[in-house]
C-alpha cells in the first residue's frame, strides 16, 4: 500500500527523516542509504506471548492474545515475498489454521507477470455459508515486500492474524449473508516504488474472478485491514473508501468505546480495496500508516511493535461491524 502524498500532507515536522519518493511511497532516512541490519542495536528479545491483551469478554469473544500468537508464528517464517519458500510455509499455516477452525477453504493458485518475471501466487478464502446469497467480504494481504530482513509483523502480519482469529469466531456461525475472509498474495510492489500495475496482484485476481463468476455483484461490503497492530494505534478514515460503509465501521467503533483509536481524520491510501472499489463494490480500508511510519517497510517492523490490545480492538470492531451489516 502507499499513502498518497504521505509525508508532504501528513507528517512534515512529525516524523524526522521521512521523505517521499517520486511515486509518493514513504521511506525512512536509513532506507535511503540501504536497509539497516535486522533488529539493529536490539538486544531484548520481543515477547512471544501477549502482555497487554484485553480479555475476550471485553472484545466480543475476539481473542487478541490468540491473534498475537498468529503474528509471532508468521514472523517466525521470516521475510515472505511472493514466490518465496517462506510464503509457501505461510500459505500452509493459513490454510491449516482455517481448517482447524472448521472453515470451508478455497484456494486460487495463479501466476502473475511482475518486474521480476512470472511469479506463482495464491489467494486463500474461507467461506462461511449464509441463509441468503449476499456476501460480506473481509480481507487482508499476507505477503511481505521483498526487502532484506523485512518480516512484516505489522505490514501483512497483524491483519492476517486478525482475519485468522475472526475465522475462528465466525466459521461456526450460520449468518444471514455469507461471510468470505480473503487472504491476498501479491499486494506489495515488486519494485521499490508503488506504481501500477506492479501491486495488488492477488486482489485484482480475485475481483476479476468474482466478476467473471457473477459473485462480485453479490458483495454487499468489502472491508480490508492492513497495518492494524501497532502499540500507538490511530486509524484514520481512508478518503477513497465508500463513505456509508466507512461511517458504519467508525460508528461501531465509537459505540464500543474505541473513539480514541478510530479517529475523525482522513487521508487517501492506495491499497487492495481499490481492486474492488474500481468495480463498484462498496469498500473500506482500515489502516494506520501514520503511527507505523517509523518502521513501515524497514527491518524494524518486528514483533516488538505489535500490541495484542490493538489487535483485540480492531478485531472487536470488525466482528461487530459484520454483525451490523448482517442486519442490512
């Protein structure tokens, strides 16, 4: 994903060393000179168990500690760019976790032409049957950008973990409308800069496939999560997102007492939701690119940046937002 006008519009004077490339993608000062060593200067091992998780009784049954454990597992595979050995391990992990939660799992293996050549990719979708034909689509990407020592704890890891925990909660349900939980491959650009069409490979593949099958017109709402695990979480509205859907999510967050996390500010972000938004599907992106900016797309995006409390809050909001959408 890339924040349009990221530094110039939002962070000037806030994040020292931040600058924008010609494409608008933000990089840190250390990245401008090359990647810093993995966990450079760090001697403390990040905790492998959550130490700030909210009780599931306070978050609608969503377990932030379980989500945190998923992030730890994903980070343990190392960098996970599309076509890598580590992403194969990640795919196996996602499908096994979904199956153990009782989910019906569909996979779509495809090849994408990229600046690095033709790469194998795979979308994974958990499908929860409903009483009616409409679809509520939740989504994340699980790949990491191809950078040395970049394990994407927040970028790719946090949102994937939330979707796995939502699947655990939802796959035993029989809702009014179907719920699909999609895990996209190939969100990240292969080149350093974000420039179409070198990005969103998996979401574009799924949107096109659903359009061809006729399923796309059944989607009532598409909600994307990305970069949602930070310790100082502050999620701003994404300006391209469908306002009615976005307002529903933010109103739900405020009703649950999370108004200090879901903020009444906005900025545009290019992300996987655009693949569906461009085809007329009501879509919203739940993302925090401000508070993650110091480690975004750097080797410092590690497990110590992740808060189980943040995971629990976002999971709770998405769980309750889906419940509201089921009444529409």
